[in-house]
């Protein structure tokens, strides 16, 4: 019985365990290749840098598992963060500023979910349109200016340390634990997998596919708001370019972690391993002095290999 459970566990989480093994081997090799790699300062620095993308990847995982994609998350971080920053820098009101960031981000998520879930617009087109709108509004509303001078309490709370670890890093880990439970043990999580595996079969079985598709994008919107706040805490400033490229990083982390672009497959622990590998790989390339122009090529190859590996594994299982 115990062996059967172990075999089932390894079959279920084959992709995640494979990427975890790759990360462990990579980490050990880099520890010998660069003395600065396996140090507390470097590890905490990488965890800090990856925190924003890691939070976005939670929402991206929900969306991709449901069979969609969210290209708007990067620019949504910029727009929601900019509106909150403008308010806080002018009034000094932290609570209302935080609510503005979360509220705008969730509104964008619900809007994308309505377009995809209820109006049946292709996710790629709907979220690409939202991406362009968010980017445009960020520049229009800010008039191209950067904002800082936030309430001191934002910096105090966000950068408070527990045992030498910044609060927002701990928050990121706790968020993964909570959302892993949501994805594996709640109706929203189970229906997300069902919709991603076969939307029509899910509909015929009684699942409100439109509603739960929209909720997946709403989750992504909530994660956008939290990521925008973490980004504000880290930099204590917001400019119109904030968020650019984060959508691709969040997709890359999910894919590397074993989330299938076809939908219906993937886990948040796998996504977390994916963001760890993605972030530490970038850090390793910098420490090894690799030409920055080549770094994109290396990370791109890793993403393609991860997708191919997932594709071959899926075909083999079938």
C-alpha cells in the first residue's frame, strides 16, 4: 500500500519533481562555480528580486491551468501601482492607497475574466488588449512622471525583518502555501482543472464554466494588486515603465514549473520551483560574467526545453 502511494505520488508530480531535481543539481554546481552564489546575502537578494514575479505567477498558474493566458499582468501592475502611488504621495493615506491598488487590480482581473469567460473572446486577444489599455492609461494619468514619497509606514511594514528575512519574502511564501491549498482543496481549484482539461465536458457536468473562468482571472487580478504593493515596498517609487515584461516572466516561471500551456495540468509548488530556477539562473549568469546580450538566449532555451519536456511527458503518459 505504501509503495503504491509512493508510485502514485511520483507519477502525479513527475514534472515538478524533475524540475526540483534540476534546480538542486544546478544549485550545487553553481555553489562550486561561484563562491558568491551560495551565500545568505545572495540568496536573500534573489528571493527579494523574484518576489513580484513569484506572486504574479500564482495568478498566471490559475489562468493557464484553466486553459487561458493573462498577458495584462505586467502593465496592470504598472497601472494599479501608479494610481495608488499618486494618491499616497499626495495625501499620505496608506490604507486608502492600498485599497486603490488592490481594487484597480481586481477590477482589471474581473474585466479580463468577463471578456474571456462570458463574451468568449480568445484569452490572448482579450488580455493583449487590456495590456495595451493599461500601459496607455498609466502614461496618460501620470503624465509620464514618477511618484515616490509614500507614507513611511509602508516602508516600515514591508521591509520589516524576521530572523533577517524581509516581511514581503515571508508573505510570498505564505501566499504560495495558502493558494496551493485553494488550488488543491477547494471548489475553485477543482473546477479550474476541469475547465482546463475539457471545458465542454465541465459545462455538461454542471460546472458554471463562465463564472469560474472569470474567477481565475479575478485571482490573477488580486495577485497583480499584491505584487504591485510588494514592488512599491521594494523600490519605494513607481514610474510609467513599471511592470514591463513581468507577464512573460510569470508565464516562463509557470511553464518551467510544469504547468501545461494546453491547460488542465500544473501545480503551484511546481510554479514555485520554476520561479526559483528561473531567478537563480539569471543570478548565476550575472555572477559568471556572461554577456547580458546572451542571457536572454540562455533563459529562452531553458523555457523551450521545459515546454518540450512537458510535451513529451504528456505524450508518453497518454
